[in-house]
């Protein structure tokens, strides 16, 4: 399958669109894929290609402060991180609306996915649902407030690690920006009922201490047997830190492809996902926990 790459701006947001050349102007299921911190749209080209091969029209935007939206004299810090992920959430419906207005979204099927910061963004979007039908989260966290506290701790010197300092820094960071309530509203762990039997795939390296693996594992173990999580899948990778290999991108693309194909018979999604991946990676050992 030949994939076309189109560079464009949608709602003033620079992005790359990946779509199969056959029927390029025809309606297709839509997926928005978000890159990680300090990355850019081009660095996620593998995801664009693999998702397009699954039949999706793929949008990979440059996030605020990244890629073509980067200002060289603007230092990266916690404030910028918060501004970026909140901008992603506000811009997502604009992207979807632009393609819906052109009747380019087949079956009104919209998915979301991302790596690291993009995975966090995906979880934030899922907390509000936005009509999303399926999602794949690579190395992201569904527990936003706990992750924020973890990142604040990471940025402190050992001599500053005490409860009073941590509380002060967290309140200063969030309240000074006027963002505390926005954060609270976008924490997926507090709004998990919005998932409503959504096909949702998590991949996370077990040695990831940046976007803390334990927070993802905790979320899965707490919710995997609940009624809303019938199609929640978790693929932990032993020995991996904060990095995503091409194989994991491919696996996520296969999952989202099957999520669309079997949208009316969701029980078949995981079986076909595993079969297709094992055809390519014959000795892969899934350690998935299924809902």
C-alpha cells in the first residue's frame, strides 16, 4: 500500500496527514496521534505510516511549543509542559471538526493515540470522551494528578524533598497558572466511566521512572475487571525504560486497525490483534492483562 504524506495547517495547527493514496479523498476512520515532549510531528512518521496502512487517515500535529510552533528563546519547564498538553486538549475538537465538516470521517469513527506526552494527552482526551471510539497509549499515564506530583519530586534536590516544599511547589505551579481545576477535570482515573467499553490499549516499559510505570499498572489493576473495562488491554514490557521501539508502534497500529474493523463485535479485537502481530513477530510473548 502506498501512503501519501500531506503537510498542511488545519485550524492554524501545522500537521502531517498520512493517508493511503488509493481513495485519498474518500472518507476514512480518523486517528490523531500526538508526539512526545521535545519531539515533533516528523519523528512520529512510523506511526503515521503504520496507521495509514490500517485504513486510517492519520493526523500528527506539532504540539504547542514544538516543531514549527517552537520558539527558540522559550525554555522548556513545567509551565510549558502544562500549557502544551492543555492546548492539545483544546485543539483536538478543532481538528476533528475540520475533517467532519468535509465528510472525510468514515462511520464518524475517531481514535486517538500518542507517545509519552502524547500518551498523557490521549488519556486526558479520554477523560472527556469527545466521541472517541478507541485509543492506544504508549508510555503515557492515566493518573494525571499523581503524575504531576511525581514530576515535581523529580525536579527537586534531595535536600528540598519534604512535604511542605512539595505541597508549596505543586500549589504554586498549578494555581499560579490557574490550571488546577482544568487538571482535575482531565484526570482519566477520576472520570474512567467515560470509557464505556472503549477498546483501549496501554503499552508501558516496566523501568520507566519518568512517566512512572507504576501509575499505569495501578490504574489497570484497579479497573481491569470493572464493567466499563471489558476491552481494556495492558502490555507491560519488562526491562524497558522511557523509550518506545518501532515494534510497539506497530503493535498499537494493529490494535487500532482491528478496533475499527471489529467495532461491531469488540470481542474479536484482541484475538485478531495478537494473531496479526505474531505473524510478523513470531516469538513475541504478550503479557497483556485483559478486561
